[in-house]
């Protein structure tokens, strides 16, 4: 009997890297990677050679030189004798302030407008449509400049608050002043303050951490965690018995009471702004450039968020709304309990892009004189030191880190609200 043996397998040949589908895609990727790395290496080498020919060496020692310029809106202490690194650090903080305030405000306005665009009231729906189309079809730079112009031209000067009778007056029981130089609001102060903790000594990155603020945050976060525990317990009871216990007042007290106790123990009182000399003194001062930038970016981005919210709501089946209405649930409760929680899965991914756009659009702050990271490191520092390459590289890296941080947080939240398959 003749035995039938398997056909011997062919050995590996170099031609298989091109003609064999098992290896072709990997071969192409490796070649493309080598080409990209070669191009980057040529660019870096060419740049280094050109800098050497000009007598310039790539370095970041210029960040330790005195900045010799002022920053008009700042969160930490600073003077013109501080280094460029200190100025850039404050510029990053100013960028984060605009980004955080803008994202919060744009989200609130955008959700509100997006829901009202679907209103059965014809006038309300058309007004919201006019707002959306008006803001998103005009460049954001024009809205920023327009907002700044309105503040400068329409609001009174500080001297107008003087006289008998004065041409202008403060509002909210003489506690808030709106001027063409900025807004002045009461400042929270503590008679039993815990003081500050100084970090990084006298370095360029030095800053103080307020123990009063830390005590407030601990009380607030602790209250929120306790409120979430009560909510989860109520959810468990509802799933077990079908009866939803009323817990809103308990959750509210768990958040408010600890914060109130901390404020009472620290002796909270308000420091009011007052007109002294040629300007107001005391209180919290927000320059008109900050307010104009915040307002313009928020309203501009809110128009895009509104369309995202509207699309997310329309993606939910009409049968969901009809089923909830058949159970006797009120329309506003249907929107908050049935429609929006499901629409979030559609809304969150494009919402991340809008947050990133707002953060990057904050670089237009230099148009109204707000000193963010573009105005400090990418503006005055670059012009004074002539270190364009290093400054732009750092500027790009900073925006990259901020954007990736926002994406990470929002992607985590997106995963937390996504459907979990079993």
C-alpha cells in the first residue's frame, strides 16, 4: 500500500513580503514608518544645521531671564522682575480660567438653546434658530472684538460713580460695579483664616495653596460623595421594591450643611469694592478683556453645542417620549429623565470637539489684550528673546497637554454613560 504524505510547505522567501497577503500590510506599514522617521530626522537635522550657521543654539535658558513686562489679569503674585517661565506659568493659568469658565457656560447655554429649538412654540423655536445661525456663521474673532467694544463704549467710567448725584451707581446693594475697565464683585474673606501653604519656595513655579479653599473643597467633595451614596441606596430600593424614596432634601442637606459649617467656623464675610482715588479698590476684579473673551467664546460655542444637543434628542425614538407620556409623566420630566440620559450617548463625542475648539479659540485673547499663554509665551516673550522655535514648540506642547487632558476626562465620562452589554 502506498502512503500519501502531506505536501511539504514552502520556505519563507523575501518576495513573500510583497506578494503574500499575510506579510504585505506589515511590510507597507514598516516602509511608511521608516519614511516618516526619515523625514522627521531630515527636518530636525536641517533645522539644527541652520541654527548653528546663524550662531544660535537650541535651548530654553531664556525662560530664566527677567520678563520685564506686566500681566494685567493674574491669579498669583507677579511683577516684571520675574522670569519668562513665571510669566508663561501665569499665562497657562489664564488660559485654563477661560477654558473652564467657557466650557461650563457654553454647556449650560447650549443645552438650554438646543432643547428650546425643539419647542412647540413657534416664536421660541425661531428665536433659538436665529441665535444659532447668527453666532455660528460669524467668525468668533468678530464676536470677541464686538463684545470688548460694547463694554468699552457702553459701560461707565470709574469717575462716573463719583458726584452728587453720580452719573452711575453700583448694583446689588452697592456691592457690584460694572465699569468700562472691568467688573468688581465682592470677595469672600475669612476672619479665622487657616492661612496658606507655600509651594516651590521662590522658584518661577511658586504658588500658595489656601487652606481655607482646601477646607471648602473637602467639605464640598465629602458632601457630594455622601449624596451619591444616598442616591445609590435609593436606586437599590427602587429596583428591589418598585418604590422610589424621596431623598432630594437629604442629598441637598448633605452638600449644603458641611459647607455652611466650614464657612461659619472660618468666619466668612465679604469684602466689598469701593471707589478710592481714580479706580475701585477691594473685591474681585475681572478685566473687561476677560469678560468679553469669556462671553464671546461661550455664546459662540454654545451655538454649536445646541445643534449637537438637538441632534442627540432627535436621535431618540419618538416612542420613548410617547411611552413616558402614557405613564402620566410631565413633559419636563420626560426630557430630564427619559430623553436626555439616552441622548448623552450621542451628544458626548461631538461635545468633546467643541470643548477642544473653545480651548484653542482662547488663543484669540491677544486681540483684546488678555494675557493668556499665547500672549505671554507666544507673544511678548517670543518677541523679546527672539526664540521663536523654542517658544512655539512649548506653546504647541502646552495646548496639546490641555487638549489631551480634556479629551481624557470627557472620554472617561462618555464610557461611564455608555450602554453596558451583558
